C-alpha cells in the first residue's frame, strides 16, 4: 500500500520551503547586490499571496468545522500551527538578510536613511515634499465612540497615531500611507551617495500639523492582509463578466488573515490595532524593519546602478527563423521550437501580427490566460477583427489577480468585433494555444502555436518556457476540434496528437508511466524526466511510486511545491527530486519518457496538480522533430547536472544544495551564454511582418 502519511509532505509546508529557497538567493554573494534585494521583495510578495489564498482557505475550513487530515496526516489546525511557526522563522530571516544587504549597499553609496541621518539640505527637501505632495493627499481618521475603527483595504500600509491633549486626554487616529506616491522617496544626491527614505517616515516626521492642539505620543505602522480568494457561483451567474467584477470589489473587503505591526513598546496601542482589525494574536507579526518588502521589487531600476544588476542581454533569434521574412513559409517548412527567455518572444507576437494583416488568413483562434497590461498580441487580435477576419478569443476571467486586466482586454476585443468567450463553467482554461487558418493553393492550411507559458511578453523575459510553432496537419485538426469544444456544444473528439484536461490527460499520464513500468520489467530502457512547477496530486504520486518500485528511473525537476518524498526504501528509491531557483523563474513543463528506446518528449501547460488534471482545461503536445527532441532532452539533462542553483530533496523532505564538489554547472548561465553566442552569430534583425501572399497553383 503506497498511500501512507509518511510517504507524503504537506503542500503548504512544501511551498514555504520553496519560498525559503527563493530567499536564500538574497544571501547568495555571487548574485548582483540589487538582484539579491529583489529576491527579498519576491519572497514578500509570495507571502502576501500565500496568506490571501492558502492560509485564508485553511482558516475558512477550520471555522466551518472542517478539520480533516491531508495526505501527510496533518489536520487543518495542525497545518495552520506549523505554517505559523515556519512563517515566523522565514520572516525573521528575511529581515536579517535585508539588514545585511543595507550595510553592503552603503559601500556603493546607496542608503535607506532615517530622518536623523539626513543633511540639513535633505531635511529641507523632505519637508517641502511633505507640504507640497504628501499633505494634500493624506487624511487623518479619528477613532473614538463616534468614529469606529475604519475599514482598511487589503495590503494597504497605515499609521496608528496616539495623540495627547493636555495631561490626560488621549486619542487615536489612523493615517493611510498613500499608495499613489512612491514608497521609497529619492532625496537630492549628497556627494556620491544616493539616498532614499521611506514615505511613512516622512509622514511620521511632519504629520503633527494634522493634529493641531495635540502632541503626538506614539506612531506605529501596520498592514493588513485579507482573504482575497474569489467566490463565484458560475452555475447561477447570468453574466460571468459582471459576476467577476462584483467579486473583485468584495476581494478588498475580505476578512483579515494577517496583521503586520512595526515593533513597538506601546502595548496599549498595539492591542488597540489588533482589536480594531479583529484578528487573533497568533495571526499578528511584529516586524523589525520596513513593513512590506515587495516595495523593493523595482528598486534596482530606480537606482540605475547597472553594475549591481544582472547583465542585460538580447534574446537570440531562433535558428529556424534567421533571415526569414515569411513566417508561415518558415513554419510550413519545419517546426520551430522556441526556448524563452533565451530566445526571442517576438516570433510569437509576429505570428499573430502577421496573421492580422495577411489577406490570405481567414480566422484566428486563441486562448488568453495572463497577457499583461499592455499586450501587443491583444492589439493584433483586435486589428485582425477590424480587418474583417474571424477572430475567436477565450479570455479566462478567473485568472487569479489578473481578473481586472483580463476584463479590460475582453471588452476591448469585443469592441473590435472579436467573438470573446469567458471560459467554461466550473473550469479555468489554462491551455496556451493559438490557431491561424490560412488559404493556400485553393485549400485551407492550419498553423498552430502551443506553449508551456502565457502570451505575455513581459514574463517571457523572466520565465523559462518552451513554445512550438507547427503546421502539422494532425495537430492543426486537433486545434480546430479543441476550439470547437471550447466555443460550442461539440463532444470531445478522439485526439490525434494532443492530450487534453480534464478529459483524458490524467489517464494519458497514467498510461505513459505504466508503459515505462512494462519496459522496466522487460529489461528495456525505462526512464522518466519531468520538469514541472508543482507536484501535488496524490493518485499521480502513487503512480510514480509504483513505477519506481517496478525499476523505472525517475528524475523530477520541481521548482515549487512537491509533496512526494524521494529515496524511501521500497517506495521511491528510484526517484530524485531537485528544485532550481535562479535568475529566471523555471516555468516550463517538460516530460521525457524513454519508451523502451523510442524516446518521447511532451510539453504542457499543466503541472501535476489535482486542479490541473481535474479542474482546468490544459494541453499536452508532443515534440516530434528529431532535432527538437534532442535539444529538449539536452536541456533536461543540463538541469539535472546543475550544481550552482539546484537544491536536492532528501528522503526526510529537507532540501540541500547540490554537490558542488563535482564540476560546476550553472544551467541558466550556460543556456544564456549559448543564446548570446547564437544572437551574435545571427545579427539579422527579426522582422517577420511582411505579409505573405497566396501562391498561385501551378498549371502542372
């Protein structure tokens, strides 16, 4: 029996370990100094989302009387207790690393200064900035018997101010630190130093003029994190877009799940804040430093010290597109594999742009999950519709924290004449696919782009993802059938090449693993390499354990959550788990199967999570071209050899750095260096916007 609590790791604790691995990059001295600060910001942002969704969900379950055990044997209450313990250690380490970085930054003339350290000229500047810019924006909110504690929106920074009138009369007010102003205010340079001060410190210094007749006794900063998980009744909703918009307004008013308070000796004011927020003490975090480290996310660009950032690079032109102007002709000749961010995302944008202006293109169909705030792809789709082409776009309105952006794009596309689908009831459409239908030689030809990552040119510069451009007839037929299922009442077909969730993808993975087990028993090559973001699904983990027991060698590259335990005798002896955390977020999902010597490689939008296999529309697609298969396998093997950014999980669920006594291998650096060399060798500009016209049929 392979389902025992000792064989599994709790999902939430596994995620916290992942965030710890991200935080360790802030201590890695080989990383540029301001990039190390960015890793602290990333961990802070990650924690916000963790509390808003995961912790909030657990608290709701406990309040509802649900205290069931998970696969690792922990009740909901036990999970919350362990999360609390682990998170406090993480936050302590986070601020310890921040203090260390501040000291190192001062050596380069960059400092976060307190008011006491400013020069007379800088103090004059901050006072003027307060009078002209800050004062007109802020409003003190009294809290007394006639003024209840104000409702404070999710993730806003606030100041609790205790004021005194005479000897006895004491009152309390709240000032919201305005999010419309920069959190880190750059002061006039003093010599070679670049000095920044936190917005809240300026307010604390000069806000006495908000309370004329009173003296300020204590000021304490605090920040509330609220439940932000949307609850949408899709079955009853007549208009899904309107329902999502309504839920977004409710998100800002969810129950408090975490309270961060600046360290203070004023116990009375601290208790006042806790009581006002209506939160339990166990959910309160006393912070020794600036609250909300996500404010450092773009600090490196603000400073402008390029030598303290990662070296900029220009993504390479994919080999199959060097010097090519007719994108469709290039794809028709040979599949194009794209490895981002090492290779340019421009061909993906130009795939839609060229289709939008090509007179021979009849229709474009595409899914959009996270596209970003300024999307050239969405603009191209709108242009295509305005040019009279049939454009169908599935915009997933339920893409968490991108709902507002997606609503805006959906309306823009509808206004342009696109047929917009708002997803499917009960499912999120997470698949990444675009289909272009083109008229050639008097017949119809289909061109398809599929990928592991989103149609987002911003994240394509930061996330590792793999995409495929193909004119394969069977994949084209599958793509057409896929969109018919999404847009109408068509029953799922028998797929030629694609695997689709939630109809069959789980079983597809089961079949692939069972096939490897059969080959292992026959003494034939049997191996699995899976590169994914998360591994959580218990039935699939059991299948991996079974394959391991049958002798299949399994190497898992899991960036984030992994609830499987490797190296357990008689269970997972043949399984290894490693996580790579570096400059780029490892986002691609790649699956290799030895298949008795006839190797197969698949790419997918899906992780091995229950939600991906059961509750989302996902795609799995094969890499057919022999060169592309060899290249993709080479990428996987390189990641498995990484000694610089890899963390290897032991059977006790502890992650350790890969053995650095071996030859040093930095996979991302090697892939980047290779891309830079390819870019230098192919200096031809990537201009694929020349419309391709239909070639007339030959008389012969």
